[in-house]
């Protein structure tokens, strides 16, 4: 499939004129004002808050947590499912529980909701399983009908664009079809198709045919033809899929205006999106990147920070290599290849934790990273490989659990890694999203119930940023 140039696409599809986009934004805000539904975002790893700020993230989906989220004054809240680390059966069980608790709370509080399943902008995750389970349970328990599913993997901060129904990953100015990237080779969630209609047909095993889907193109988005888009959404039924093209945030604004218009006319949709759309739908304003003062305050910091690097995508390895040029950081390699030898693995965990404690307590920021060679036992299938990844993440959790000195901050690199450390090692139940330290890199403020209350926790996606990004984040936090 042909590779494109981002700069050329921006010329071919010029931004809407100011008058048109202003009218679209006014219509979008008017539709927001008409709609009092709570926006509930299910995040299959903790990186999905990478565009928002001043919203809550709950790390379980209990009735009490969902009820608390519904009762907040803020329009939107997130539930961290971390389901990308689940088996299919675990995913089914979790989403049945989530759907049941959401419908119960919604009924009791008499509050409607819009449900977003936030997943990876490079198309990895349990799809269509998750949204299908949610739909089936909601319809069974409420008798309501969900007409369609909106698919929007666009994520500008991460360089993910959809053009002519093909999803691309940007490498500088070059746009590479997603199916030709390393992400499509994922051991658990791999795929071959870059055209989103073909991807839907592939992932649904032919249940939904590419020629039968609803496509929202850049031509109608760039002309701000909200009425035509809204009318097409009103005609969608049978849980058919709606593929949304997007080259910039203005496309998401125009689409959300039409989407809320259709919802306000009685249509029901499930949404499967990357991180950009929830921000627009909820009307969350832009916020400057966080400063060291906002994160750590003005008082002297006695302890060092902790950086945990678990992701094995190429970008993470490149970022680690740049980080290792920072002379204010000490580095410890963790040998995850001992995972099949429990006794030796336990000794390795103790070794790394002891060294971390010594360094952090003396004010040295410390980076722990897994060996860069991916551990792939011969003959392991997708679920076995996923299980190994989870076990490695649990070993990293044990290291953090054995840290005795409160670090000045923690950076966790990788989706599964950052979720497990946040939930299992740090015991976070509810966190506040402060904003982003870099584009697409969110920061939590840990709650009072957590192991290190009030600490900035940087959730660094494995596939975000250039090769210097991790080092830049560390420099900000270390005041370098």
C-alpha cells in the first residue's frame, strides 16, 4: 500500500475556513449543552488520558467507583480496565461486570451516558469482543437498542491519521499504513489490514463487510457539512460500523458536532476510539504542558525519582538509549528472562529493589529496564505470550513494592507496565489527571489511599514520542 507525505495531505485537504469552523464549533457547543449524558471512558490501558486534564481515573469498575464517577460534577470520567493484558475470557467477564454496573447506576441516578471504549491508536486490543459484550449486556438489561459503533483511531499527538479510510502511523513526514508497521506484528493483537473497512472485516471474521460500512470522509468533514454527516448517522442501524477519517482536530470537532446532534435526536452509539475524541466530546480545553513546579512544588526534593521501562517496541528501546546518555540517572538492567526459574527470578527482584532503595534514598534518580531481547519461548501461542508479558510486568510490580523510600516521582514506560505499577504496586484507587508532561504523555496525581500519596506518576506510552522524549521528561522532573 502506498506511503504518503503528511505535508502533502495537509495541502490536498486544506483546513476549513474560519467562518465554517466557527459555526461548527458553535453547533458542537449547542449540542453539548442539550446533552447532559455522563461520558464514561473505558481505558484498556492507562495511557488513554493522554489528551485530558482535571478528570478522575478509577482503577476498578465496582458499583461504588462507577457511582462516584457518575456523581462527579465533571462531565467525564475514566475507568482503567487494563484489558489489553487480559485473556479473552477475562475480558468478557470484566466487560459484563462493567456494563451491568453502569446500567444499574444510570438507572438509579436517572442519568444517561455515552460509552467510549478507548483503545490503542495503532489498532491493538480486544476488538470487536469488548464493544460487542458491552452492547449485548446493555441491550439485555435495559431493553434499549444501540444503533451503531463509531471507530476513530485518530490520535494527533501520537502521529496517527486516517485518510481515505486507511489508517497511518507517522514517522516524521512519512505516513506508513498501520498494517505495515511493527504494531501490526503484535504477538497477541496482530492484523494485516490498513484500510479500516478491511480491518473491520478481518477482525470481525467477515461479520461486517467493508462495502456495507458507513464512511465519514475528509471532504465532507473539511467542508463542515454537519447536516449531511448527521443525516448519515441517523440512518445507521444494526450496530453497523462508522469509520471516521481525520487529519487534524478540526475533523474530530466537526464529527462530534454531527454525532451529538444524532444522539440528541435519539440515536445510540458505542464508540471505539483513541485518545483524541473523548477530549473533544467532553469539551475539555487545551492546557499547557506541565512544569516541574506544578509537578513537584517549590520545596527541595530529597529523594531520587524512579523510572521503570518495560515496553519492548522499537521506539522505547531508542528512547532508553537516549536516556542512558543522562549522567544524573543510574541504570539497572532487570533480567526478565529468568521468568521460568522462580527462585532465580526472586533473587533478581531482590537485587534490583535493594539497589533502587540505596540510590533513591540518597537522592539519585534510578532507571530500571528489562533486557531489550524479547522473551519468546518456542511454540508459545498468542495467549501464552500475553501471559508471559503479564508475569514480567508482575515482577516489575514486586520491585516497586519493595521500594521503601518515597520517590520524588515515578515514570512507567509501557501500557501494561504502567497499569500494573499504578494499580498493584502503588495501590491507586482513584487518581486525578493533572495533564501532560509531553504531548501524549499523561501524569496522574496519586490519591490519598495510595502507597505514595500525592506523588506525580508519569504514564509514558510505549509508542509515543521521538527518541529523545523519555530523556526530556526525565530532565524536566530532575530539573536538568
